[in-house]
């Protein structure tokens, strides 16, 4: 199972509608991802935090995945999800994420200032932390901030699509990825493509070879595109359909609702609904060495 958490949605803001030409190109990118082995793909819609969001909840997510890509998912078996990435510059101009997060499967933050990075790594309710790897980071990444973010359950994303563009972005990508690996101690990292078209799609072998030269071990590369990325999806679904990821109301199974996630990364124990009279209890014994 391969997961790509970042496939660019061809829309700049809520006010600019998407055209059919861009949708056709996006569909070709999704087919290419399926051909190289990806099974779960996330469409990434990037907006600024201070932008005005629609007041109608139905217009909060303009992707309409089931209508636009429902036939593609049935034919290929590809699972497509939605993601909203907020560009955070000045935290004082931000908006509440409670209503926004209910419309997307994953919430991510892209800080472009030191204050934005502090907010994203400490108190912002997100599933993923990402950066603009084509430009210089807003501040020096510290081990305390990044690892504190990982301990909260927020994963850090590395996007290899910047290496397939111009030379300046490629050079800056190498420096930024090494900074992320150093500050995170290679913990809680996920690898995404950020593909804008089908030519920027790479399989797991090419991605592993790239990040291995940057100091990221090969075994962790495969894990960053499989188990760790799957946990980001699972965390986002539990955030929307459960209370503090503990209690859920309804008849659906949150884990199997993702259809494929959780089989290898988590263990589920089902308890029967038999009455207490049919349950046999045995006293537990504990041996201690003196």
C-alpha cells in the first residue's frame, strides 16, 4: 500500500472556479499514480489562513470527489481523499478551524513566518505540518519545536516535487530537507509528491533513492510512504468522526471506512455483546521476583 498525501488541487482560492481542462489533467495524474502503485491519494487545496471562507458548509469543500472521480475510483480501486493546507503568516489574522476541518479529511499547515511556525508546532489542531521546500525556511528549525510537534501526533511532510522543477528550487530543497531530517531526528516524517501533472509522479524506488542520498534511511523511506502516511489519514478521520479519538457515535467502523488503512498499523480487538451472565472471569495472578 502506497499513500500520497499531496496531489495539487488546481484552484488558487475559493473565489476562482476550477476549469475542466485542469480537472482532465488532474485525472491523468491520478491514473499515473495508480499505475506506479499508489492506492490512496489525497487532493491538496492550498489557501491563505486570512482568506474569507464560504459561509455555506456545502461550499466549504469545492472538490466534489464522488461526482468528479467516482467512476475513476470504481474502475481502478483508487481511494481519493481531500486535504486543506493553510498558509500561516500572521496568527492574529487567522480564523477558527472548527468548521473548516469538518469538510476535509486532512488539515495541514504551511507556516511562512516564525510566528506561524510557533503556532503550527504548539497549539494548532492539524494533522500534518508542511513547508515550502522551494524557498528558504522562515526560521531555523529547532529540535524542541519539531519533535514537540511530532509528540502531539502531528507528522511532518517532505515534498519531493520541488526537485523536478527549476534548479534554484532543487538546490533549496536539498538544504531544507536536511534541516527537517536533522531537527526531527528522522521521526514522524512522511514523503509526498506534490505533483502538478503526471510528469512529476515517481514510484517508491525513485523516491527512496533520492532521500537516501539526503541522509534518510531506506527503511524509513518506505515507512514514510506507507504506515506513517496511513496514520495521518486515520488521524484525520478520527478527528472528524469521534470525540477526542476515543468515543464515536453511529454504526460505522471508522477504521474500515478508509478501506485498507489500519490492517498493518493498528490492532483492533472486537468485544462481543453477550450478557454478563455468559462471561466467565478468572482471577489474574501476577508473579514477582524478589
